[in-house]
C-alpha cells in the first residue's frame, strides 16, 4: 500500500528546468562557452557534475566560477518571476491525493529559488514537508535526500513512492530502495529510465495509479 509520495520539484510539479538551462546558457555564454541542451542535460540532469568545468577548460579562472554561479542564480530568479511554471495537472493531482497519502517535495533546488517558485503555485498547502538543498550534504543521485524523506515520513520504503523526471533523480530513489515512477518531459524526454517502476506520460496518471495500488492492498 502506498502511504506516502515524495515528489521531485523541478520538471515534475513545475516547469523550471528550461529556465535553469536558459540562465546557465546566458551566463556561460558571457564566459565564452556555448552551452547546448545536450551538454546541459548530461552534466546536470544525468551525472550532476554541472557545466562549469567547460568554462575552466576554456581558460576561465577557477576562482571566478562562484561569481558565475551567483550571476546564474540572479538570472534564474528573474526568469522565474516572469514565467508561468506550474505543470498542467500538478495542482489538481496533489489536491486529489491530499488526505489520502502523506506528501513531501524532495528537491535539489536552492531554498531561495524554491520559495520563489512556489509563491503562486498553490501546491504547498497540500504538502506535509519539504527537503531542499540546504537539508542534506549530498544531493541526487546520492540516496541521502530520499533517505531523509523516509525518516521524516515514518513510513517504510515499501510504503512510499517517488515521482521523478530525470535519470539522477531515479538513481537517487532506487539507491534509497524506493519505488520510482518517472514522467519524462521537456529536457528529460531522451533519458534512460530502466530502473523505474513505471514510466508515465502525464502527472495526472499518478492519482489513478496510487488509488489502484491501494485498492489492491
């Protein structure tokens, strides 16, 4: 029986990955690096190494990378404030499941960005707790974020479900021993999700999946 759902944030509940890519592309462009979507996905959404090494390889000083990251964060914040970012069906899905299962958001987002993202989404009132980048030392694909979610939920791994969109998120959930459904969209559509419990096409399918599983239990 599924008693708790751990939602990834970016790419699952909110359509922000395209904005993060654009902010990173702009800043790296100023440092003489042309960042493609393919490289962004490989370095950030698959291996989680980040694209900043590309600037260093082209002669940009390592000491200047923190400044590039701060500039990227500022550009990203600006883009977030200008955009409609809620994934279609996300609010309706969490509302449908509220009170039936516990729900958490487990994200590698910076806390300042997470708060900005959810100022107007209407999603957080249905969420029991949030784990963000300031809560763990190691990030996805390490299992620590989802292991912390398990501990805070008080449920066993068998009673929980992770909803992700990226390969590194899937790897994190699998390493924590939790079933994971993947909903590829946008930049993650070309990923490999062999370890997923199920691959869905739309977030609205999650409600029916949970109800079906719990009826059988």
